[in-house]
């Protein structure tokens, strides 16, 4: 996947007063906005496509999601070259510990930000390799040969209980008092086919419309804006944010 088309959209929805989600697409941060870019991955040696779903009182969720993606963006550009997979994983784990501390300290220094936190799902391109990272219940899907598959595992109560219905009770996230945050980290460079479509989304999408409908929209040529619109038409009970990555024709 050398030539990429990336569409992204982050919307407040129909019920919430503010949007606590944040999206990062290479160098662009967006909230309450849409954005599309075509790029060639060989033009850059590293970049992040990330989505964070914030939580917390007042504007805490907005701060947590923004801080997390901003910090990750600069961190990835500062890490050494020529890291092995195991070294890259360790680097990400160290970053997770660091960002947890930052979010916790910001919450303690400002009562209005107390217990703020965020999820994170991201695709990271680093020196010709693709990795995905997940902490929380935002999701990464892949559509291959017209069939959708969730690649990430929700870090939420339903995964523990075995219930198929998604639970909003998180068992892992960044901040929000979580002392044992962890991230699933996978290098998937050799498992990318030319017609694969990857979808990063907050639960504002996956709670509002079925995987089958997401699949149908993608197979019909839909993009991030199409998916957000469908979630909002279904009620838009939460903020909804989506990134869609596919090969640029």
C-alpha cells in the first residue's frame, strides 16, 4: 500500500454538546471537521493516523484526546531510526507510561480535568513498516474481498463477560485513573493486500450502526463522511469519528 487515500471525519453527533473525539492524519488534527488526503508512504519515513475518544467532565475529554494525539505525533518523529519490532514495541510502551503520567498530572492540577482520559487506536507507519496500536474500545476494522473484520479487541467489560453487545465500561484506557494501561501493538506490513480498506472509528460509529452496514457502505464506495452521516442518521447519540484508509487508484 504505497499510494494512500485517507478520508476522515469527526462530528459532535445529535445529543452531546461538545466533541471529545480527536483525529490525527499525518500532520492534520481535526475535530468537528472533515479532511481527505492522498499521499505516497515513500515520501515520508514515519507518520500517524490516529483516533482518540476522550472522556471526562467539563472539557476533560477534549483535553485528553488532543494531548494524547499531539504527544504521539511529536514522539514518533523523535524516536531513533532503525528500530527492530521489539524495540519499537518497547518505545510505544514507554510512551504509554509517559502519556498516562502527563494526563494524570494535568487532571490533578486542574479539578475541572479530574479523571479525564481517552482511548487510542492508531496506524503508525515507521520506516517501511505498518503497525497498529490499540488502547481502549475504539476500533480498527479491515474490509478485504468485501468482508469486514474487526482487527482490534475492545478493552471493555463485554470482552471479559463474553457478551456480544458492546459495553461502555472500559477495562483499559489512557488516563481516567487507569493505573495498568496497556496497548495491543501489531506489525502488519506483510498482511496488507492491494484492495484492503482499513477503518478506524470511535464507538459513536460502531454502537450506532452494524458491522454489516459499515461493510455495505465501504463496498459501495463510501468514505469517512458517509459512515459518520449514517451514524448521525441512526440517532447520533455520541460523538462519531472515522478514518478510512485505502489504496489510491
